[in-house]
C-alpha cells in the first residue's frame, strides 16, 4: 500500500533550485521502498502543446522512513512546467502535480512551475572551500614566538603546559602561528580558522573592545598581514572570527551609553531595558543570560549595522583574508547577514561566510547568507555513535541523511564537519581516552561528505574536557606526541586530498549490520567504498559480489571475494577498480 502522506515536493530549496543559470535541480520524497521508478516530465511553461521532455530520477538518499529521488533538468530559456509520474513495484502508475498525488490521471494536470532562473539568484558554492581541510587554532594556546612584537605582562602569564583556567593567559601570538606554517603544511592543512584576534580583555577575545585593532598581546597589524600572506604562499586560506552579535562592555559605544545614559548617541545600538544602564544590574540584553561584559548589539540600528559592515570590508582589504566565521550566528538577523554577504563578496568574490550555529540551520543556508556552518549536528551524531555508542547505526544514519537532505547539494559539500572545538570537550576525552575510536571517527570524517575540520592538537593526542580544559596549550616537543596518531592524521589528510571523489562525490549507505556498516562515494566513474566495524570484536560480513580495488591508505591491492573480515574497531577504505565502478553506477541508475 502506497503511503501517500509521505509524498512531498515543493518549488523551494531543497526540493527545487537553480544548479546554475542553465539547470534546475528537482527532488521528490516518497515513503521508503514504495516506488520502483519515478520520472519527471517537463517543458517550457509557455508552450501551448503538451510536448514534454522526460528524465528518470535517481534515488540519491534513503533513510529509515523515506526515499529521496532527484534529477537535474534543463530547458532553453529556463522557464519550467513539470510534473512527476511514479510507478510502484506492481506496475501501478501515480501522477503528482502541484495539487497532490493522483491514482488516475486527472483531466488537467496543474504543473509545478519554476518560472525563471535569475542568474543573480544562482548560488554556485566555492570550489576551494569544499576541497579544504580545515584546522582551528586558539591563538593564546598554539605557539608563543619569542620574536613577536607583543605587549603583555610577563608576570601574569601561565607556564606553557599548565592546566588552563578561565582566566589563564599563556602568550601564544600571531608570529607564533606564522612560524608554524611549515607544520601546517606538513599536516596538509589548506584552511586555517582561529578564534578572535581583535583587542579584548579576555583570553578568548569574544568581548571585543576594538574591532579595528589586533590585540597587542597577539602582535601587530604588520605581523597579521605577514601571517595571511605566508599562509597564502603555502596554499592555506585564512578565515577570521568575527563577533558581530555583541561587543565588550568596554567597546566605545557601550562606554558612551554608560557615561551619557539616555543622552548617548549610541543608546539604540543596544537593547536596553531601562535607565540608568548598569553593569551591576545587567538591565540590558547580553550574550547568553546576564553576561555583563558582553552586551548584545541591536543591528536594526543602521549606524551599528554599517559600522560592522565597514569592519568586515576593512579586514579583507587590509590583510587579504578569505572570509569570516561568525560567532553566535543564529542570533544575527537575516537582513544583516544578507547585507554582510554583499559587502564580503563585493570586496573579495570568493571569500566565504561560515556560521557558528549548533543546530540545523536551513533558513540561514539558502545561498543568500552563509556558505556553510560549523556542522555541530554531525559532531553530536559522531559523539553519540563513535565515542559513546548511544545511537544505533540506523539512528546514526537517520541523523546524517536528514542533515544532508535539508540543504542544497552545494552546501552539503561545504559543511565544516568537526569532532571538537574550543567550546566542546575534545573527542579523545569523549571516548574516555580510546585512540582507536578517535582514529575511526577521523577516518569517517575525512571519507564523509563535507569539509573535514581538525581542532588543534587532536592530531597529537591532546585531551581535555569542557572549556577551559579543551583549550590546553599545544606541545611542540615531538617526544610528547602520540606518533602513531600523528602519522595517521597525516595519511588521512593526504588520502582526502589525493581523491577528488571525496570532495565532489555523492554519499550512499551500502550496508548496515549490527555495529558494522559500509558506504560509497561516487563521482564521474570513480567509486570509493568504506567499511567500518565499531564493535570491539572481529566481524565477518558477507558481500553481494566480488570487489577489487586498492587500499586508499597503503596503495595495496584489495580483493574481497564475497566476504570481508574486519578486526574490532577497524575500517577499510578502498578505491574500486574503474571497470567495476562504472558497472555498479550503471546498475544503480
């Protein structure tokens, strides 16, 4: 029996949108395994004759409840009228138009309409972003150069390697990051993101005092320019952290409010509950609840908005950075983010905007605001499955497929898939110290769809719980490193960069059996298969066919003759021989 309630299509993202100025992407959702074949019929909406082009749709995703079919169609002039014909496993035909699904063809089909692809509305994505390997640095904790032009109080510095507190300052600086660019290149990093550099009184710098000044404890503008330039020379893009949701309490505008109260020209830059404004009473809107030193900005105020837009333009022009990561992004208005995107793109066409949003963010990722988010839903699923074993694999993939199907394809390839950050316990700590689980999770992260994201020090075995323990200092004595883990990270990064199918290809779950699963990545005739065993015991899994290829890590030939044996907490990633790959793709189509 067909589940008619599961059928869904709409003429908006992610079910219909322009792939480019000449192609329209369409998607249709059905109940799991309800249909054998679905075709889309389409024509120019202004044709008087009912002459349609026809395309068979591909089943691109499936989860516990639904199948998702898609196709890319094209017409001269790009003015689309279309409907769907669905055939179930018994051969019965259903029709679907904008009024719903029909068991019998109605006298008149009311076609879905996508009237016109406006070229200025097309979101193309950034090719360099989806091919990146991202690395996050907490500047105070990464490396302290003795040759930096910094201003700091030596007596207040904690000893490098001490356990951090919320008030610790260790003296890491911009020159220190520059000196470690060869290390980043050795690891294979191509995108560098660090927490704020702007002047601030805290060690984390999220309470900005001056948006136009590099914090003196980090270094100078000249050193910042040098860092960005040398990163670019090494093939590494650079993204600044921008705190546009709130300022510090010592920011000039809020200081003016405290001084002049109702007479302040900046009173409308903030959300003030009453006068007199008081840091003790915290009678104003702040970041989180009653965080006195982080008053929230009112970006409905055009002067406050323009101030931040000018800041965004300034740092791209001044240093050549490649975009921004926006703190507390989901509390910024869509109106402001649209304005910010225009300014950033006008200043540097391929610069990107990344949002810190710790949940799904469909309304921010329609292509006219953000380019991606820090993919915390991915992290949460990885913690619950690889680290803690709290989700079954069926539930795990339910989460991941949902995470993919709510965004346009270009966005899913650009999501920053993190395992940890400066705001979360480190993954190694979440696993209770299991290096094997960290390696398994990292392998999956790099084989999966989206941008792999490494938090500094994970690659050498640094552990740590919630802030501030997740912000320990980086060790530069290689004798202290977990060398096996470091080699594994280097090999994993290399494997990712050598195989374009991992940054370009689709993602298909092939098999789930207990704690064992496999998936494939496919693109332009190339096919990668990955098998994972999350069980502590050896598992033998029967395969539907013989598979031959090469191990992505070792380059050795792999022959799986109808069976695979996986040791406990292990994986195998292989490129399938091209002939078998093409045959598999043809069968799937």
